[in-house]
């Protein structure tokens, strides 16, 4: 066996019971080439400090739990490997733009509220009974929205977004990508209801089109595209509502 | 349930978009003509931008329209950009930021319109 390699991992710690503010702690972690940053953090918890708190579950970039700032970039800790950082030190911090609950665990309640606000479920265009059978959708209709179904709610895009940092009420890239996912679904008829959120002062026009959200997205959802396409939709809605016989949705 | 207020940003966003299109299509060639070609006599005659010629251009219906569109849309485009940049550096969206940006663009629009009208046809 070759010589054991050691990596320094600097972790932002915050224990709400005893700390006034977050502080850094450095750990020397032995690692093998197949170890992810998440495994490094787990090693610290198992061997150095059992109080270190972080979220994780699947270890394979599908649950979206282990988002962290790794050397200042929002990433899933499970799909980034220690070997790619060695021999430099790795800094691991809680996701930007969220209040820290403890260590690497952030408070996601604001995000959950935004997610609820955009009604991320199919609101049927024409309700069907079970007897009427299933909703038929062509592959072309399916391909309209499939990209935006890949979101795993990891909130890396929120940690990346400078506007979320300046304006925490901004609905944000992830929720907007899901809003678009349902609006584009041929079975859905909820666009007008969701427009109230998209076209609001907390909606798409807060976006400054930086595009960093799409860059950090681990599932290639391209939430920045969803936000910017909805600027066009919201602008159309703004002016065309005056021409609508019903007087528009609102 | 939380209530949402409709944003009137589409007005400014569309002016920004139209101005961006104008800037992309005509900005470089305008810089070339007014800043390089005419001053150093490259490709164009030295008197291409002389007062009588520019006056004639501004009095022509098409020339007048082009000047107005170029001036007012460029102004709204830059105003919107500065408005968002101010937000990024800590002067947040409010009456002051709007006055400094959209207000200036509105004034530029009025001045351009009045002067192009006064200059005659």
C-alpha cells in the first residue's frame, strides 16, 4: 500500500448554543483517491468531532441534500472528489444566502415557501375522471418540459444567485424553473395562477441575468433560462391583459 | 396566504431590450463613423458630419426618426443597466435610484423630442 495522503479540510462551524458567530476549524483527514468531499466531512464527524452537523443522504447526486460551499463555489459534496483539491486545503462552508442553523445545515424554510407559492404540481387544464382514462401526451410535448423536471431542490442556484443575496424575497432560480416546468406541461392549465407570482415584484424581474445559477446546477436544469423566458411571458401578460376579454387574470 | 404585487418592470425591461437591440445593431458603426472614420478622414469625406449636412439629416423625416430612436432607446437601455448596477453596489431600488436612472432617461427623451421638433422639417 502506498503512503497515506492527508488533506486539510477547513470547515465553517457554528453552534447556536455557544457561538456568537460562525468560526473555522481545520481538520487533517487521511483520504484515498475514491473519497468524495462528503466522505471527508463524514470522516471528521466519525473520528474527530461527532457534533459536526451536515445534511446528506444518497451519496450519488440525486437527493440534493449535501449542497455546500466548497472553496467558495456551491457544489454537492458527494460528487466532488478530495483528490481534485489535493494538496491544497479544502474549505467547506454552509450554502451562501441562507441563514445557518448549525454548522453546514442551513434554514430552507424560505425556499420551501417559495416552492409552495409557485404551485409545483399539475393544475389540470380539463379535469378528467378515472373513467375518461389517462392524459395523452406526445413525445414532442414531453420534450418541452423534461429538462426542467431534473431539479433536485438542492438550492445550489440560490447560493449562487447574487440577487437572492441582495433580496431574500426573490422567488429565485430553482422555484422559477419548476414554475416553468408545470407551465410548459401540456396537461397543465395553471399558468395564469402562477403568473401572479412570476410577474410580481418578487418574481422574474428581480433577476439580473448573471447566469451563475445555471453554471452551478448539478443537473443541467438551466434555471437561468427558465427565469429569462418568463420575463418575456410576464411582459406579454403585463400588456396583453388589457386586450383580454376577461380583463386578464388579475 | 401571501399576496403578490404586480411589478411594472415590463415597461422598463422592454425599453431596455429595445435599446439593447439598437445598441448592438447600430452602436459599433455609430462609434466608427462619428469617432474614427469622419475625424481621421477614413473612407468617408471629411465634411460628412458638417453642420449643414447634419442639419439636413436631422430635418429629414427618416433621419429625424433614427436620431430620436437612437437617443431615447440608448438612454433607457443604459438607465436600466445603471439602475440594476446601483442595486448591486448597495443603492437599492427606490425613488432615488429611479430618479437617477429612469428619470434621467425620461428627461433625455423629452429633450431629444423637443429639439428634433424645433429643428424643423
